[in-house]
């Protein structure tokens, strides 16, 4: 008869099997369902889509002053130079270096928000970029260049999908010049790379100034404050910005608006060649703004988040492609900065230390969540499998015990011994019976003998 203590024992296999099955299913779902759900770009950027703002450290650079240029008044830093006191009598134009300041405190800021369209498959980034000189009273007065960029990407692959749009504000003297270019299809990554980024894969990075993606060159594996990362390098240009933006700004009929022309005026200068170089011709020769950039990116290997960014860039004036490349190959960009004659903008920027620390902290949090779900899934699955096996062994053991009890009852055997013990006891009983029988028969035989004798 079952005792009260038998009830927990009877429930034990069911408990083991139930808990084991639950843990096994949970262990399978965590890496197969939860991790993929976590491995997608969020729809919002920052808490409550408040945005993430990244600012570069303030550096000394070179900056062309378009307001001084239009007014033909030298900047304060060049006012005492003899060449900048009076314009050339033949052209009534000052040399261009009269409007180029050196050792200017420069900084850039990029703010990224989540925008529409956004759903379970795609998300949209809207980013505002501003480069400004910090020696001016207001940010508006100090703006050198800015843009607003909007791109929709696949949430899983981070690849652009659909049409993108950019609002240029290339003329610092007219911050309101903000007509968008035509919507366009683009490739390459910009604000985030795919999860599980690899050095063996081929990636391109979209540059919003040249409106195209340039391949990245893998450099090395590295670690940023404990986070495994990959370093890539990119070189852009020199690229004629006037040609790039003229093509992008023309509408479907090939027309340019007034604001479009104002934007393009920052990329082309119709001036006598003598304003650019000493001994040049007094005839008007168009010079174009050329763009060159060296970009270094450090990207999280697990999530594709950009952890560090370093950019050296320069806009400079040249009359054609050959002159631009010659200037580049002769290292004129760097050697000519002490006394620039064609440099429009030059800076060597790096993401600020605080922003880098914030990005790395967010990355660690995201990585810990992914790792927790992955490792937790394996652990739960393993424990669940062990419990299922234990439950199965318990069921098998109880089944064998029940079979033994059933056979013992059927054969009228004792329930507190094993089969071998029962067999020995039976044999002993039979032996005793034989001895008694034999003794009785011996007595009978003796009696019979005695009777016969009598």
C-alpha cells in the first residue's frame, strides 16, 4: 500500500520532465527567436528618439571666409598683410589668401534621429551635420558647411533601401539655403554597419559630400575598452564638388533654382588666375572646389556600431582634375597650410573622448544583452536536456520496480526481497519438506518392517 511519502516520488518524474521541457524550449527560443529580434537596428535613436549627438574635439584648422570674400575685405588675421591692403589695380580683386584664416578653432557636430518610414523591416535615420568655427559670436555666424541627410535602411542588414535625400547648405553666408537635392538611390553604410562585421567582407561607406560610396580598406582587428572591434580606412577624392552637386541639384528638366545656384556658388570661383597664385594671368579662369578626405573607422565586430571616427579633410581650389591631383601628390595639402593660397577648409577631426566613452558604454550594454540571450539559451537548453534525461531514468527505474512488484504478487513472492532471495527461500522450504518426508517414510518403513517381523 502506498504511503504519503510515495506521492512526491511519483510526481518527481513529471516535475523533472516538465521543468526540463520548459528549459529546453526556452533555451531553443532564446538564440533562435530573441537574439534575431535583438539583432536589428532600433526604430528610435536615443531615449524617446531624443537623438544621439556626436561632437568632435576642437582642433586648429584652416577656413575660407566667404563673407569677407564677397565684400573684398581681408579677414582680421590678414588685414595687416601688405598684399591685402589694396586690390590689384588691373582686376580690383584682392588675393584669395586675404580671405583664408589659419589656426582657426574648428569643431563638427552630427545629430542623428529616427524618422519615417519605420516599421518591422526598415528604419530611417535623419542626421544633421554642422562644421563651424568657434571664434565667432554665434553658431550661425561661424557655420562653414552643413547638411541634413535622410536615409532608410534594412533593419537587419543596415543596407540602404528605397530613396534617400540630402538637404545641402553649402553656402555659410546664407544658412537658409536649404533646398533638397533630387531623391536618389544610394549604396554603402554610414550610420551603422551590419551585425557580425568581418574584415573578410567588402564594405563601402557613403560620403554625403561626394554623394557616392567609396570602398573601405580593412586594416586590423583591435579592442576598444574591452570591446572587440575592426578598423577600416577610406580615402575619398580629390573630387570636383561643383560637378557632383550640379548634377544632383538639377531637376528632371535640367533646371536649377535660384537657391541651387547660390549653393553651387560655393564650389566655383570665376576669378582672374592672379588672385590664386602670384604671377598668374589677369584673365578669368574658373576654379573649382575639390574635396579630399582620409577617414578611419573603428567598428564593433558584434553589432556594427561605429565606436571611433577620425577624419582628415580638405577642400581646396583647382582649375581642373590634373591640377587637383598634382596638388595632392605633391603633398601641397599639408605643406601649404602655413601660408595657404588655395585651401578653403582644412581640419583633422576626431570624435570627442566623452562621446567615444558613451558609444562604448552603449555598445557594452547591447553586447551584454546579446551574449546573455545566447549563453543563457545554451545553459537553459543544456540544463533542460539533463533534467529530461533524469526524468526518463526515473520513469524507467520506477517502471522496473513496478514490474518486480507485480511479478512478486502474481507469483505469491515476498515484496521486500529481490528475485534471487525469493528463489533461495523457496528452495530451502522444499528441502525441509523433503527431509520431513524422507524421515516419515523412513519411520513408515521401519514400522512396516516391524509389523512384518511380528
